[in-house]
């Protein structure tokens, strides 16, 4: 699901237009960025076409965001300061918490490793996290964004364990929020219900009305898929730290704590490492069977970090509704 083909094209395009160096990098929530890039085929494509792969690792720099609503400065990977032009190269995917993930949320990769989990702890609610993403996008100041939607990801398992879907288009823009707005709309979302896209609209940094967005090339109708399984979670989830929300149908919407499929689990402990409130652990029974357990269900933030990093689709999320009388 990684954008190896689009990375190759972006590297070639910028070198052909006179860039002296093109650096490509990332910082996964857990694990090694270079190893992940090699597994996904990104590393080979970047290097073979004249680019340089860089790990967003231990060295970090502080980036100011004076106009941020809830974050006034960020800790980004140090390589950020080496770039004259920042480009977000993203995949179009569904996302359990934010419904849709694209070029704006892709900039979360500028933050190093477990800093991401700490951010979920600071901003456990969807609205607060959406405001954080907009602040981050402003701080990053990406000049361009490329959306690789040749193959996207749909369904409730996104962004890590959803279903690959052939979409067949590539989109790019010098307006990162406009790109996400249009791409989300193409696959069936109402962008007004994607909290960080609506927040971006309110800020007026990228545009003040969707009618201002102009497209070139083929039309949205030309690439709109016949079907796409979106994540329908416009109503905020209710966790231990978020008060109940009553929707228009007079029902309370809850999210259960994640459950862990013992048969699918590969005991990599990525979920244990990423959990921002440290309530997960891998334990071994007297029979020698290993399983992930939750020490305190009331502390679960429902941030879905464990679900996102699981390589085996062993973390299951379930929703249920309860009639409100």
C-alpha cells in the first residue's frame, strides 16, 4: 500500500526540473524506517532514480507555528530544515479514527516514532486531534502534495489493514487541503464531515469555500469509483475521556475497547510499544500460550494506534449503539 511508484515519479520530476538533491524519508510509529521502505519497495525506487533515502530518526528540531490553535511549536525530524520545498506523497486510505487519511495527515510522518502515540494521548478526541493536524499542516508548509490513488485502501481496517482497491488515478496540487478535499469527495465522503478538512476550511489558510477549488485534467466524475467502502464515523467516538454524544437518531454511539485475536497475533509487540497510556502487555499463560491483554479498560483512549500498527490484522474494533430513552 506504500507509494513506491509515485515516489519514483516525484524524485524524477524534481531532479529533471533542476533540484540539486531530493530527500525522501518517513518515520513509522514503530520500527525502522529504512527497513519499512525496503520492504515496501520505496527505498529501491528512490535511490535508483537519483534520490536519497533518509531516516527520520533521533535528531529533531523545533518548528514554530504561531498561528496554531492548540499547538504553537512542533518537534520535526531534523531533515525538515534541509528542504527548500516540502512535498507530501500520500496514499488514499480510510482511517478508523479520522475516517479518511491523505496528504495532510501524511505529514504526521515528520514527527519521530513514538511522538505520534504521545500526541494521541494529548489529543484523544477526534475534534482536538483534527485541530492538531491542521496546526501541523500549517507548520510543515508543504509546497506540493501528490496523492497516489492508483491503488487505494477502503473499509474499516484502514489505514493499516483495510482492503486494497483499484482506483486508477493520480492527483497532485500546490494546495494540500484542496487536494484532500477533492480526493475525499471522489471516493464518497462528505468533506464537511471529515473533522480536520472542515477545520482547514474554517481556518481559511488554503481556501475559504470549496467552490474556489479548481481542477484540471480529467473531472472528478471520470475517476469516481463505482463503489468505495468509506468509514462512516462522522459521529465522534465515545471513550473514557470523551462525553457521550447523542446523534440525530437519538442513539448513543460507543466504541468498545479493542480485542486481540490470539490466533492471528504474531507477538511482535508493536501494539504494546505504541499504546500511549501503556495498558497493553504480552503475557504467557501456564500452557505457554501468548496473548495481548489490557490492564485497564477504563484508561483506553480509543485512539486506534494498536489497530493501525498491527501487521497481522489481529486487533479488532467493534461498534455498537444503544437506544436513548
